[in-house]
C-alpha cells in the first residue's frame, strides 16, 4: 500500500492521466448506454375514457365513473387515482401505480 502511495506522490502526471482516462471512459459508457438500462422515472399510468352519450355529467359520474373507480381500487400498487366526468357525456379515470407495476399489467 505504501508503494502505491509513494508512486502516486512521485509521479502525479501518471495519476492524473489515469484519472482522466477513467473519466473519459465513464462519459463514453454513459452516452452509449442503451435506453433500456435507464430506470423509469414516472409512475406508470393508464387512462380509462368512457362515453355515455345523451346523459348529464351527474349521471355519468354516478353510473359510469364511480363503478369504474370502485373496480380500479383493487389494483395492486395503486398510489392515486384522478377521475373527472365532463359535460359532454364522457368520463376519464387515471390510476397511477407504483413503479414496479408494469403498464401492461396495470391496463388489464
């Protein structure tokens, strides 16, 4: 161990060159890393849009949105859910699951 320390102290240019080579190799590896190697930063989301033509927003909420929310409450890893009925007979539910749950599994 003392020999490495003595070598480093007596030859700082070799040590700096080695550090620069590691930095360049790290930058090269980072820029050429495939996208699949990066983790997902956002929680997976699924959006369920339903149409109930000819009905008021209150009816859409009562007959469509609430039953859909009730069924989605059993999703494993559910963190939050946002629902919004609109005045044009449409309802939208967006559940968010924790990151380990895949989008394909959440959409089932």
